[in-house]
RNA sequence: GCCCGGGUGGUGGAAUGGUAUACACGCACGACUUAAAAUCGUGUGCCGCAAGGCAUGUGGGUCCGAGUCCCACCCCGGGCACCA
C-alpha cells in the first residue's frame, strides 16, 4: 500500500486539471445555471500568505460544491497590480515597478495554482495591461461625458511621505492608510468622481442586498445622510447675495441661535472675494490651515475662534447675532458655516462658555444647564408662536416659515465627499485628458485609447504636487483634440480603486477588444451573485464599485444597478502567537513549507476547520494542521485498505444511512458557508465508518459517495483515490454530489430526555413519533423518575415529541 | 461619545428556547516496539470516594426549561467621530 505523499499527488493532479481545462468556464451551458463566485483579486505584493489561502481556498469549497450541484460556476482570478506599494517597493529595490510587479505576478500565479482551486485562468485579468486599462480610461471618459467626472480646486488630503493626494476613504484617524503619516490639507485642483450624486441610492439600495448587516451599516454611516434645513442669515447693510448660509438638523432650535460660526475655509473664500478682514483674523485662518487633520482632532476639547467683527440677522427671532470664525466648524461639511445654539449643542456650548457668548434655552428642560448642553428634543419655549410645539412638529413648521420668508428650506446633507481620484504618482492609469492653453481640459478621443503609461526611468514623486509623469517630456506633449494646437497631457494617474471598481465586469469577457465587456456576456453572469472578501473594503472598494456600477447604469452601458447581490466577509487567521500577522512582529506563517510538508489539501481543510468563516479571529496552530493531515491519512488508508482485497458489494444499512445523512448535513453546511462544521461532520463520518466497517463492508458505490463528500474540501486526495485507487476514468470533480434519499433520513430510534423541573434526570431510547399519552406512561414508569415523584402526580407534564419530557412537581 | 459584533473547557470551537462542551488540538494512561516516531485504544469542564452539586463575562428577569429571549453592567474586537 503506497504512503500518502501529498506533494507528489497534488502536483500531478494540478497538471491534469490544467491540461484537461477542467475549470475553464463556458459562457453558456444549456443545462446549467451560470454562477460567478467572486473573490477580491489579489495585489501582487510578492508572496502568497496564509491570508490569501483563507480568502481563496475556502470559497473554493463552495465553488466545487456548486459545480457538483449542477451550476456552471465561474471562479475567476486576476491581479490588482497598479498602486503605491509596488512603486515604493520598486524605489527601495531600485528596479522598475513594472518589473517588480510582473515578477510578483509570475510567482504568485504559481503559488495560487498550488492551492488546487478551481480558478479559471483563461479569464485572468491584470489591471496594468494596456488592454485592461484602456477600458479603465474609457470608463473615465464616459463618466466625464456624463458630468460625473470633473476637475475642481478643493482642500484635499495630502500625504507628505507618499507625496500624493488621498481620498477621504484612505485616511484613517487623520493618517495615511498606507504609511501612517499625518495627513495635511492642501488646496489643489484634482479630478473627482461625483459619487455624492448617488448618495441617496447608495443608501436606499442597500436594503435589497444580501450583505452582512455590519457592512451595510458601515456604508450608511460613511455616507452619513442627515436631514434638516438650509437657512440663510442676511447680513445687515449687505446685499442678499452676501447672506451666510448654514445647514442644521435642528431648525426647531433656531430661536436659540445666538451666534453664527464660519469655518476658516469659508472665511478665506470671503477674503479672496474682497472681504477686508483684520490681521488677527487672517492670522487665525493661516494658523488653522497649518494644523493637520490630526491636530485639529486633538483640539476638540479646547475650541478656538475669533470674532468676524460683524453681525447677521436671525431670520426667525429677527435679532442681530454676532458672527465668529472658528475651526471647530469644518469647511468641507454642509455650507462650511453653522448657526450656533449653545443651549442645545455641546460644541456650541463649550465655545459660548469660553468666549462669553449668550446661551438661550428654547427646549423645555427641568434641570438647569450647568456643564452640558441639553441635546434632547422636547417642547419649545421662548420661540414665539412655536412655543409648546414638539421638536418634530416645530422642525416642519419652522422650516415652512423659513421657506415663506425665502430664508431657508428643507435639505438633506451627506458626510460623503466626492471621490478624489487623482494621484500624483507614477504607477497608475494615466487620466485620459489633455490640457490645452486655449480650450482648457479636453478628453482624449476614444479612438486614441489607451493612453499608455510612458516607460519612465525616473518615476520618483515630487514635493510640488506634480506627478512624475510631468518628467516624460515627449509623452507629455500632444495636440489638443479640439483645436489641434499644442497641449499637454494630464499627468495625474488614477487611484487604483478605479481599476478594481469594474474588474468583475471584465471577467465575463476578458479578451474583448471592442468593448469593456459585451452586454450579452455580462447579462449571462451579472450582477455577481456572491462575493467573498475582507471587511476592510466595507467603505472603500465595495462603495466605489457600487458607484461605478450606478454611473455606468445611468449611461445605459450596463443594465443592472448593483454589482454584488451577495456579500460575505471573511475573518482573519492570526499568527501562532495570537496576534495579527505582520512582518514586524515576525509571526507571519509562510504557507509554502506547510504545503510542501502536509499538502495543499491539509492546509485548505485545516483553515476551513479552524472556525466560522465569517468571524474567524483565531491563531494558526501547527498542531491543528497536523490533526487534519492525520485525518486525510486515515481517509487514504481507509480507502486503500478495502481495495487491497476485492470490493464487496454488500450494502450494509447503517453505513448507507450514515453516508446519506452526511451528504445531507455536509451539503447544508457548505451551502451556509459553515465550512468548519462541514469538516467536523466529515470527521464524524469517517469515525463512524471505521467503527462499523473496519473489516471492509463498504460497497464501491459507498466509497464513491465518501470521496465525493471529501472532494470540495480536499480536491487532490479525492481525485487520486477516485482515479488511481477506485480506478475511475475522468475526474471526480465532474461528478454530481451524492443524491440524498430522504426516506433514509428518518431515525429508527431517538433519545428522549427526561427532566424533572427542567433538570436532566434520565434519558430513554424510544421509537420516534410517540404520542404524549404513550410517552407519559413510559416516562412515569421510570424508576429514576418515580423516586422524584414519590408516589404523587406531576403538576404538569411537558412533552416535545422525540426530544424531551419535563415533569413539573 | 455614537453605532455594530463578540465573551462557552488548558486551546480552536459546536449547539432551530429542549442532553452545554459536538469535532479537533493538547494532556494522561495503555497497546504495538529492544526503543522512539508513526499508528491504534481508553480517559479528559470543575468540586466530590460516591450520591450529588456547580459551571456558557457579572447581576437581575421571562419561561416547565435560557449559552440562546428581555433589562442593567463589565470586558474584548471593529466602524464612525467637532459631520452641526
């Protein structure tokens, strides 16, 4: 009997599957329903780590199960290969990002193949290939034509270390998501996507998606819709156009608005437009601009500000109130100015206390305001004709009154900002625009796409906010598509999240050179029914993809408006020390040696067994891996042992029942993505088979069934046993899941639990389906129970058929 | 501060309101072996000789019955955060 040597058989079968094109998916199969299982395509960072195995090899179990259940399953893979880390790594190693990235892709492709996953490599995409990014540029142009891509001068997040602009989503706690440097605010002209124009639908359409609630909530919070009023405070002695506009969610408290606060950004805008501000004020604005977002957040407790030196008119109370400039008001939210209601807003309260500004209560409150504002809604007081109204009623009435006075109206506001997609870095997709001195920015004609990334030698980022592409002097010079005059190409590249916002579309038609994907092929596969990935993408990739999908839909370029109908997040595998794996901690597990020693099947199955897929947060333990390898070894010998002699066809009933039940159970576990309990049921099954059939009573059909149940988890060993040992021609991975005989699922006997006052006292084996009366007489006849009853009658007898009887005494 | 998750043996974890601790890992003992590894078998929540009692973060509650539902609190992880 040969030993189980995983490394040997795994290579063999991987080659076999590839030669037979076993996992290449047809666009159409008349007998099968199409189903795409999407996983987040990897970034080619260099080496495959355990996290990749977790992300790709575990969904593969589901993929294989679907295939066995008659689906035409596409399991595509590709590389998200542009981006900063590649560039930084290339700078460090003094090689070109393209060479570094390509080398990594080659290596990782090989490592990915060692998983034995059912990837369709014929559909592989790579975002750095011109035939891919041509369409990334094309999509940009469609959005530009639709007014959804635009260039604007705004305050943006600037990472001084990476020397590039960052989207809001890429700033975490005031720091660059990539390198951790404190982010600065810079006013720069940037290309933006108008994601805010879909804000409502991005929230409302979440409802119909089969996504984790946590992800939906994260997106809702991120978009941050709030409803309130947009209100104009006129400035006495100034024209209507010089009114100060504010947004508030509490128009019911407007009678308590005792001053206005304007953000430094808005004040600066006024100065630019000719407002004569004093030197102190200018100095304050300059100082607050110097603060990083981080410092600004640290100053929460101690608010600073300065009087603007003039008043505005409260349109409801018709009293003049002072205007202040303070950086606790954000320039980028709402109108950049607020009405301050210190009695009912803690921030305004702190500010009013510090600068001695009046505090006026307009919501009835039994306690005196001491150190805190009363932020609750309630009954209005000191609010003229609105006294006695509830906040919710007053919100409507006051908004209406403002509208009548032409001083305001109902408004929704969002925390979400437009997506800044310009990056001042080399390793990305060039933005297909041309800047002409006479015509301004003009789109590159579609016929000239792709605008290829020039092969620069010096691609280092610059401090001045200009992209390295500006150094490509010959590339830079072009002619204006409109006037034919001399013009320059746009030198910014796109955020890589643009590349990854549409890759799943390309999988349906990866070699199309006339279109990003044909409507017909997209219709066969999309929207994506199921997407596995990491929770870190909740408010980035997942939100961006939804936006691009909605934008393309709005231009009738696709005919669905949500990209991913189902989404499942996976958990994380920790290092053996129980901490998150990281190079600096030195606790990163390299899967390659484990695969070499125990096999891909063992690694896959161990990861599946480790814990619930969606919430795993457990350490990698070698002992656990060995445990699973031991199980596979037992499978190996179990199947071999009984083929040494001749296979017997005797169908023992209990084995048949066990296999049938396992097929049902394991199938249902996989369907629910409970891979860990799926594995445990396989183990249970083998335990039972060994106990009952140690002497070889399984029929050939029963061995077949056993291997089929193992196949999704351990595709190599099951193939080896299927073809080499059982002698089948053709792959086990083309076989259907064992048919389930419902009639065999019924139990012949069940254990009835007997409780007295809810405590377990006895258990008996009975035939299923006993009536309450039958059960009662059996239960009360039990010696153990008689002891508790002491001759008396139970007060109550609770019977759950085939499960339990509870006697209350 | 607000909003989500989650606290179960020595460890990873299992459990439609109905036998808590399945399945593994680890450990102990045993078999095989000159020996070890591998493999196989038995045991393994805690207290107790036993009968029995106590255990799912803590304290209450609902229920015949609570890991599971409700209330309060503690701890851990995550998201958002001067968002008006």
